[in-house]
């Protein structure tokens, strides 16, 4: 799979008021790490856990605190009404192969299955690569609004704060919980790194409203003799982010992992899906074949 970039309208809180609840939610991993440190007897493991605690980052800063995040986002609301969205909460997730590739770049090893297998120095390098990538993804986010002519060129023209997380927990909807192998709240094994973003509805100048959830993808309009464009193509943002990952980290992406391929497997016709699967044998092919059979059955029932 490719990096999945989702421009959520909100996450863990409503986005028409203060972002404080979302920012508080994103502090949860640090609180859990503090608890792990208290219960840890190994000094080496405690040192690694201390390294894992995260502050927020921006397009240029890497050590931004909670109060600055909330204050900045909540103040950047010029000419927004009470019912207008004030911020959005994009998330960026990675496949196991992508995370393994990044880890191998800092360790020269191919058998790292957890961030706990890293030294504090290796973890910091790995974490920095994720931040570097997130900044490129937010450059793509800005570009994808097609407002360059209005001064929206890259991520520095946005008001956003990001935070990397390295753990995920099972939820009641996960099949591992349903089949009784894990419990809700248990930590998921393996590399689970992902990134949360809080980005203001307004750009840094507070002149432009930017909505990544709009239904418009690329619409040209005019006010008098002044043409302008609106819209946000979510699929294009994912595609741009995939290209950025591959170029930035020299990742030779298999055909089956490409966004174009995955999009066909999810939304294509049975003939298109069959063609992809026949030309892209992989260990996961049986899973895709099963998905295809389910899709065909569902279509017959409609």
C-alpha cells in the first residue's frame, strides 16, 4: 500500500470551535509513554522511551508546545462564522513496507519489527524522516488547492501543526478483537508510525478559506474580470504524496502498492481488477482475489 493521506474534517473533536480537545487528544501518547517509563526497570529502555515523546512540528519548527498550537489555530479565524469549520485534521499513515524501508535507511538492517528495536539515535533519525515527509505532504496539500496565483505556494503559507505517533491500539471493530485474539486497548504489534496534522481553515494571511473536504476538485470561477480556482482533489493529494515518498526516500514502489493500482482494485470493474491481479502476482494476491469475489457477489445482489 501507499501512504494514505486523509483530510478529515475533524478528529476526536468538533472543528467549529476551539481545537483544544483535538490537541489534548494528541497528547495521549506522551502520557502513555510517561506511564511506561514509570513501570520500566531497564535504563536503556527508559532512555529510548524518553526519546519517543513528541512535541508538535510546523513547516520550520520541531519543538512546538501545546499552548502555542491551540492559541495559534484558535486565533486564525478572521471572518469565519460560528458555524464555519475552523480547522481540519489530516492523517498520514504508512504501509509496513514503507516503514521498513525508512527504518532500513537509518539502521542498515531489514529485521526491525518495532520502534523498541531501535537505539535512541536511530529512533530520532527515523522520526526525523517522518517529519521531513510530513512537511512535503503539507507542501502538496497547499499546492493541491490551486491557489498559487493567490500566494498559496507551499506548506509555509499554511498554519498547521503536526505530531508523529508510533503506537496504535486495537478497537472493538478490529478482526483481532472480534475473534478473541486481542482486547480493545491492546497495543498493535509491529511498526505503527503515523502522523496527525491540525491545519487551520485559513491560510497564514487569513485571506483564504481552505477546505480539503469540499466536493469541488478543480473549478474555475470569475469575479468580474478576475479568474480564480477552487477545489481540492483528495485522490490527487494521495498521488502527490506517494510520488514525494518515492522520490524523497528512493523507494522502488512495486506496482501493486501504487495508488493507481490500489484505486482500480477498490473501485474498478471485475475485468480491470482481474487484469491487475494476473499481471501482479504477490503474496497478498489471494486476499485480493477474495475481495474480488466478494465484490462480484455484492454486485449480483444489487
